[in-house]
C-alpha cells in the first residue's frame, strides 16, 4: 500500500490547478480518497472525529447488498428456467442471471458517476460518494427486463433532479434510488408491471429462450388474491425485482449493517412494527383475502428490502432517536395501507418511504422542540 501511496503522490501534481491534467482533478481526488482516508482536517468549528468516513460507510452498505445481489442473479436464471421449462444446473442459472443483471449495474454506475464527475468538475468541488450506494440500489429494485435506455434516463433523473439540485450528497430530501423507481413507474408503467415484466427471456450462452406459453411472470404481490404463502417467499424463489425477493439474503445484509453500526435498528424495527400492526388490523377487520395473512405482506414485494436498505438511509430519514421510531412506524403503516386499500398500486413500500422522506424534517423538528420545552419546564423557565 505504501508503494501505491507514493505512486499517487507522484501523480498528484499533474492534477492540481496548474497541472496538465487539472481538468480531471475531481476524478483523481475521488479515486484517491476511495483508496485512502484523506489526511486533511478541519481548521475551525467543532467536529466529531471517527475512524470511518462517508466513503467507508457507503462501501459497507454495498457489501451488505452483496447477498441480495448474488441471490438475485441466481433467481433471474431460476425464474427463466421455470418459464422455459428446461432443466439447468445451478451454475447455468447463475451465469444467465449475472449476464442479465450486470449490464444494468454498468449502465447505472456509468450514467450516475458520469454525471457526478461532470457536476463536481463544473463546480470545482470534490466528487461526492453518495452514488456508490444508489448505483447498485437502483438495478436491484427494477425488473430484469427493463430496457437499459430507460434505466439510464431514470438514473439521470434521480441524480440531477433528486440530488444535485438540492446540493448533492447529504442535502437531498428524497432517496435517489426510490426516485428512479418512481420515475420509471409513472413514466413507463407498462415496463414496470405486467406478466412479462419480471422474466429475462433472452438466450445467453445457449441457456434460455422463449417463455413457455401460458406462463405468468407477474409478482405474487400483483396477484395477491390468488397467492398461497410458501417458504419460497422467504428463500426468494419467486418473481420480483432483482434484489427484493429473498428475505434471507436481505436479513444477512441487515445483520452486517447493524453489527457495523451503519443502520439504525430503531428505524428498521419500527418499520416492521408498523407493518405488523396494520397487517393484523386489516386481517381482523376482514379487509384482506382469506388466504392472505399479515406476515404475507412482510415477506412479499419490497417490504423487507425497503425496511433494511431504504428506510435506514441516514440522509433522508429522521436523525433524532424518538423520531426514528415514529418515522419507521409510519412507513410500515402507510405501506400496508396502500397495498390493501389500493389494489391498483400493489407495491406500497416505495410510496411510503418517499412520503415519509418528506415528513422526516418535520418529525425531527417537533421532537427537538418537545425536548426543549420539557427541559425548560424542568428548569423552571417559561
């Protein structure tokens, strides 16, 4: 590592203001700080010193997403094998899924980071690291058959209108990955819903082909009244967005985030609490089909994925400890309300998180204001 550090120090003058490669200064700075923790410190103000910076936090989230990503690749091949009626090995199914998913990841990072680099260079600022996570989240929450050009437009929309115009990483109101999905849902609904939206049927390496006649590739959530819960929903062997199907893979990611202190367990737990409360309420009121129970909603769709990776976003969620409980609980409540009360919009998690993103600052404000009032009363101050 010392040799690499010395090599970067040797190259650095070329990227400084008077260097011949100064036009790529932001790109070099982003690459350097990704490899090494910056040795610069603040000159004034009060700062909390920690052993981890934003890039390391983002990198840890990406690592936590790996189980969901890898299983999603396998499940794409598995669903294709079922649809095509062929007998394929584990490796064949995984390779098929990997070749279907990788182009989406490449397009997501190429477009998103390209905009980040250009924006940073234009403003003469450092490259922000927020898209390290969004770049992999977006491909995980879209159908595998989504055209790449649509994905590119959605990424550009999310980065420019969802993040950069607010001031960049740390200043955005809404989760950029969910904004990309919302854009796709309302701009191209035919590609986000329907029987063929969740199946990759392009032949790769001789594996795959036309989807079998009569096969329905709609998600269980889209046909909830006809769905019978099984452990496949926990394992993830069902149609769905690339990274959202396996509860087990998502749980592994949750453990990584909680053990490293990256995500708030209060937010995560309260999302499930809100979902359970509303699920039990609707079930007892007879507002759900007889074959559907409260736990069905938790296992299907993007509920688990949203609770673990989206609701816990430190930028767009509440920051006060009490606010985290309220914020997460309301996400779980709204998600189930949307699913049950509006069958035309079966996936309520996206709408619930975006809605609560908007209210998070207000929740924090009232929590802080209440704490101030209580302390003033204890001190005898009016």
